[in-house]
C-alpha cells in the first residue's frame, strides 16, 4: 500500500516555463513533507520542505504548496532550467516518527 | 563540512556471498537511516538509528540483513547471504533530529549476480 504517490512518472517542460510536480498521500498523520532532487548515479539532494502548519513555502525558484484537505502537495519550479532535469521525490513523515515515506519519483526533463 | 559518505560506491557479488556497506553520517547527527531503491521504484525505508540504538527496523526485508552502529558513529549494513533480489541502491542518510531534513549519501550500488 503506497502511502505517498507520485502518479506522473515523467514530465517534459520547455525551458523558462513552469514545472509542476504533484504528490498525493493517504496518511492523515503525515505532518512534514520534503522534496528531493536526484541526478543519475547520485544520492537524493534536499530541495525544500513544508510543515503541515503552512500551506506554502518558497525558496527562490522553488515553491511547495500543501493542500491538507486534499492530501496533496505540489512543487512548482519557475522558471524551469535545463539543469533542473532530474528525478524528483516527495517524502512525508508523521509527527513523533522518524520514518520518511517516499514516492516513486517523477522524472523531469526541461527542454532547451 | 563533510556530507554523508558511503563505501563502497559499487559492489558486484555472487549470490550467496556477503557484502558489508558502510556509512559515515554528517558529524553531530545522532539520527542515521538506511534506505534502499530497487530498479526505479520508491526509496524504501529500512531502518533508523538514534546514536547506537535501533529505533525502528520495520523496513528490514528479512534476517539476512544486519545493521549495526557501534559507538553511535558510523554504521554498517551487512547482507548475508546475498540474493538476486537484494540488488539495488542502498542509501544512508542522517539528520540532527526527527521531523527534520535528512541528508543522503551518494548511495552504494549493489549488484548480485
């Protein structure tokens, strides 16, 4: 049973446009969410996080939105750059636990 | 400041052999995690240490896997005997506290043939 789902395995976006990566979760106890970027043959690199007390967190070109009622979060990258091409994972954890549950990832390709 | 380091980066072993993966967390991080990713699937939790204590090993696949963290510093993950389905990337991660960002190493790629 997949508690964190990334239903789009891949996404292609033109350079300069917005990339929107989606993530859904089923466990209402999750209260902390992270996005990671992963290049081939490298470990995941932390990108941005959001706590359930917020509905938006912004860091430069990256913004994460959280919709708790829909159990949905999204990562927006504006403007997208070719260097953003990577696999993006969302992860979630519940308060009091230290176990992060990851989605299967979305491969983003930014076309020059 | 050094990040999470893992050794070896790649390992190819025969079915039935033993492999030991090592992880050095970020200095000062009491929390250490092992994760695994198999063939393009999700990054799956294996276990979590706080210092030298195993807090949660609910993700360990079976008793062929043994993780240790003696002294609360580096950790090892031993697979004995290895099976074909153990092939994948084993990631180690660390964090200062729970509910905070975890930082990953580059991963140890294991291929069992």
